[in-house]
C-alpha cells in the first residue's frame, strides 16, 4: 500500500433523511416488528439531525470515499508475503502489524 485517504463526500438528499433510512437501513429495520419501525426511524432521524441537516432543513448523506494505491508484489519477493495463519501476539494473519 503506497497511499490511502478518506475523502468526505457530503451528498445532498432530495428530501428528508427518512426516505434514505427506509431504503438503506432496511437490513437493520427489518429485524424490528413492522409496527415499531416508524418510531425507530424517527429516533434515528432525531439523532442524525445535528450532523446531517443544515439550518435551512436540507439533509445530506455523509458518504466517505476510500481512495488508495497499491502495487502487486513480484512472486520472487518472498520477504513480503503474508501467512494466512493467525499471529500469536495480535491475532492478525501472519506478520501483519
């Protein structure tokens, strides 16, 4: 990995965040009984308002782009290959930090 960056991309929503939540949070809300979903979405909307709604009442989604650059190692460079077995000191595969 030679470069990595998180790039904020606030994206204006065409309306209230409620529609966005109903569409994109379905994997979370589907576990709730149908009668409880509207109040849950209302609570989430209230919690998001300070961060995602401006003074004019316009909502935005706080998307973040991950940009990175990496190079594939040559097959002859054995010193940089990672093992898939967990490291005893940190639980991560091979010699990851």
